[in-house]
C-alpha cells in the first residue's frame, strides 16, 4: 500500500508512540523533571524521530527522504539510550524504562526497514535526473494501486480554445 500522508506510515506511528511514552515517563518522574538538561535532551531526542520522518516524507525525493530517515533513526537511538540512562540515574524504574526502550527499538526497526525500501528507489530517481526528467515514483507490484488491471477513470475535459 502506498502511504498518501505521513500519518499512514507505520514507522511514523511507532516513532510517535515512542515519543508519547517518553513524555509519560518524564511526567511521572519529579527527579527527571528537576534535571532540566536531561529532560530537554530526552524530549528532543524522542521528538526528533517523528519530526524527521515527516519532514523527509514531504521532500518527495527518495535520496532526501532516506537522509531524513537516517536522522530519525539517530534521534530515536539517542532517545532509547537516554531512557536507559534515566533508569541508571534512578529517575525511572527499570521496568518502565525497559518497556519504553523496547517501544523505541521497535520504532527504530520499522524505520530502518522503511529506509531500506526508500533506498531501493534512489537509482530510479538518479537515472531520471540524469535524463533531465522530474522523478516520479513508478507503481510497483506491492503498491495497492497496481492491484487493479484497469486504469482509473478520469472525467473527459473538452478542449477550450
């Protein structure tokens, strides 16, 4: 299926879920809230995943999308490490931190798989640019729009002179 909006991307949904879980952890810990530097760094790392996925998605070019997915992966990995550091500091229980870190790791895996898929489109994009054409994605066999054997109907427009 082809995602039409960033909210339809499973990677974005999972990154967003990780971000929300981090926010819940931070709200539940007075100690973490008092450590403003830690709180700020963890919040920014958790927020960076979904924001970079969204920004890359809006670029509409595989090479740029892949670059922003890389940024998202780095941010989420940073967030996972900081959550575990919060448990080491005694800000969060080990169980809560592990559950949140597992959610982040799940988001990282999903985003990594999306990045592999997007990277597969980069040669097509580069070849189109080399020919001086604007790159447009071609439907693949896995795309939902390929499952139909008939072309979508479009209303006939009369030529106006």
